[in-house]
C-alpha cells in the first residue's frame, strides 16, 4: 500500500508526507509522556498557582 504512494511522489507531496510524519511522531511522543507522568507530579503542578497566591500581599498586586 505504501509502495503505491511513494512511487509517484512529487516535491510538494514529499513535504506533505514529511509534515504528516512529524505530526504523528509528535502526537505519539506526547501520548507516551502523558501515560508515563506520575499523578503526584500532576497534583503538585496543579496546586502551584494556589500556593503562590498565598504569599503575595495586596501591596505587591497594585500597579
């Protein structure tokens, strides 16, 4: 099946196939990273904005 696609490739089609390949590789890498991430790390990162606002004073927020 892929042999039929690669036999008659023009220059423009090569760019399209290359960009499609980059997209799939990026998508697979991100999916693997999301599967392997630890829940404790996600919880820590989601709590950062909440803990950061506790240390700010109202004077530091004024323009």
